[in-house]
C-alpha cells in the first residue's frame, strides 16, 4: 500500500544491511522511520537533514519503505553554530516526539526555524521558541505569566519550576530560581530585558530534563567540543 505524497525532512540516517539505510523522518503526520533501498545511489544523496523533501511511503507495518524521495525546495545550508543548532532540534524530535503522532503546526514551526537559521537569525531566541513549542505540543507546556495557583506572576517575585506543573512562587533564595520580570519578558518574547534570554535557556533545560530521562544530548556534547576546538 502506497501513501499519499507528503512533505518531510530527514532527521537522521544510518546504514541498514548492505545497500539500504534507515531514515528517521519528520512529516506533518509525525515522526516515522522508513527503509531507503539503494541508499548509495542518487536518491540516497537526498536523505540528509535540512533539505525540504516530498516523500511517498509503502507498507502497512511500523517500518515502512520509501517508495519516492524527491527534493521539494531550496536546501537549508547550515554551518558552524547554526548546523549544531539544527542537529539539536533534530535530536529533540527523535528523542521526545512519539512515532506517527501528527503535529502539523510543529512541522511548520520546524521548517520556519530551519529557514531562519540558514539566513543567520540570532540562535538563542529561535531555539527557545522551538523548545517551548515542542513542550506545548507534547502537553508539557505551562503558563509563564501565572503561577500554579493561577495568580499573576509578580515582577519582583522569585519562582521555581515544578516540572510538568508550572511555576511556584518562593520566598527563600535557592538554586535555580527565576525572577518574575524574566518570566514576564519570556511570556512576551521580549529579549531586551536583561537576563531574560539566559533565564529562558535555564528554564527550558529544567523543563526538558524530565522528558529526556537524564540521558545527555549528543548534539549538545558535539557543540561544546566544537566551541572548545581551536580554529583559525
């Protein structure tokens, strides 16, 4: 059985048997894995991340076969920090998104984020926006302008994140807290507020940690190695 054509992006590819490849794909219908036959040929050269594709799948089981794989747009040419940022997004999707769970809005957000990375938009706001959208799509989002009791976040207050619950106001200083003014700035995506962008990075790490199950992200480790390596 052959499915209708669908837009897609490759998240990851690895060799499978002698001449095939296992391809992790992101489509509006969700994340899925398919076998690409003759992966060393011309078609196999398209099975790489950040290239807009149109695909057709064949098969009824969980592991389908790529019956057609064609380019469907201009490749997003990423290098340096934007490349590692794209790999980070791909790893988040592979690790967190359930297989064949449709998220058409998240797919569109991903495509726009890749385009923004390719043209050199500032990385941190793009990554924070995507992390937030992913959490929300998975059902783990929370309000940034209200606490777990429904009270408005106070600009002069201190808050901690209760994973999968939301923000709780605290009176005593402790590690990992967030200032109310930072949270209100995040709610408006106002990165001109001092400390807001750094706080957003900490907040997203805390929010994602339970979903990642304590396993480190390979893309993050590769990025740190890249930053520490000497360059001309």
